[in-house]
């Protein structure tokens, strides 16, 4: 399937977009292949350069820390164990995919990162792919794999370190820009009525809140801590997407579904001030006196939403 290839931002694809299968990722022009991890295209001089990677549990030497990634290069199928996917022999920088990604490092080209459902469960969705924006390759090296070759010798791998670009450099699509313009106009018209809707927050509302919107939609506004479901006069539910590990300094939690809860405004505040914490068995622990709705015995989780224990543990340790 031949599609137009570009470096960096793809028109029509927004950071946080979710795709059910790899073919959907391909159709969105985010990646050139339906199976391979590394995507590449022909640069202006005809040489091949990498434009995207998929994090999908490919190799044991991969590391995902959201803001930075350690990524293992590619190998031809004959160099991998068909049953386990482990490498049988060393990788080569001359292999097409590795050479293309190395060339992007040399030319300082950004790389699109897509996370698959077999990636790190702290950041990945359980049965979908998500486009997580642009990263830059900060370093490359030849490293030794954790597992040796069948004969016991070392396996050398092509290793790439990538760092996520700051939010202002995650260029919005034309559709996002249109929404931004509408929200800015609304902000001007209704500033007195809705003072909390500020133009300075528009970019984040449009782009970075995608994960929170999916969580709130899944729970139809029902609070995961107390079970309360608030509705406005129009019958629509109101809830807030709360990050368990805060996304701001000094915590730098990721803006991903396993780190987000659907909460009523009261419980959002309760979580943020440490009045409630969540135990490893998902029971809700009340640490301070509260008024209003009682909390549930355990945290509610529905459908595909899987809160990762690392985040509730981090939150609990901050307050205990």
C-alpha cells in the first residue's frame, strides 16, 4: 500500500489519536509498514531516512520511560527465533531499517512514536495503538543484548535513545488549529461567564486531553472513587480527568490512560491533596475527614481501562 510519506507531523493525525490495528496506523500515514517497527522514506537526496517507530514489545533490551525511550534496531526475520522473537545473531548498521534511523539521527529529523498494546503497560492501551507525538534521537550506540546467541556468544544490537519533544513543538493539525480558533473565539465571547476557560490553555485542551476524554467517556461521568454521577441541566454528565501521578514538575507523570481516573470535582480535590489514596489491592484509604459522598470500598475499573499500580503506589508514597 503506497502512501505519501513525510518527516515529522502528519496532517490529519493528532497526538493522542488511537487506532485499533496496525493497518489503521498505516492508513493514517503515520507508518509505512503493517508489521515492522521502523518506518522510513526517501529523503530529498534519495537516501532513506527513518520517520517513525512502533513500541510494541519487540525486544527485551527496549526501555520505555514515556519522556525518553531506549529502542533496539531491526533485524531480518532469518536472524530471529520464530517462536520467541529473540535474536540469533548480531544486528548490523547496514541493515536498511537501522541505516535509515541512524541517518535521521545524523540529520536531526524528528521521529513519530506509536505505542502498541504489547508495549509497556504503564503507557500502552490494552488492545489498541496510540500515536504519542514526535521524539528526537539523542544518541545511538552498539550495545550488547541481555541474552546471548544460541552458541553463548554476545549479540551486538543497534541501540537508539529518543527524547520526547516539548509540547510546544508537537505541531497541531489543521483540524486542531480550527478548534483552537473556535475555542479562542468562545473564550472572548464568554470570558466573564466562564473565566476558567483561558486561551493559554487551549492547546493543552485540544491535544493533551485526548486520553482523559476517553476515560470520561468510558465511565459516562461516573466517579471511580465515590460512584457519583453529576449531570447538568441538559442531562450531560460532568466529570474530570485526574492524573494519579501528577504531570507537572517535579513528578512528570505521563498523560496516558493507565495514569488517569474519571472523578467528580470533590474526589479530584481529595486525590490531589492526599485525603484519599489507593492501596495495591485497589481498596480506597481515607486519610482525612471528608464531607459529601462516601467513597467506595474499592476503586472502580471498567472495560479496557487498566490503572497501573505504579501510579497509585507513587501517589500513596507521596502522602504516606
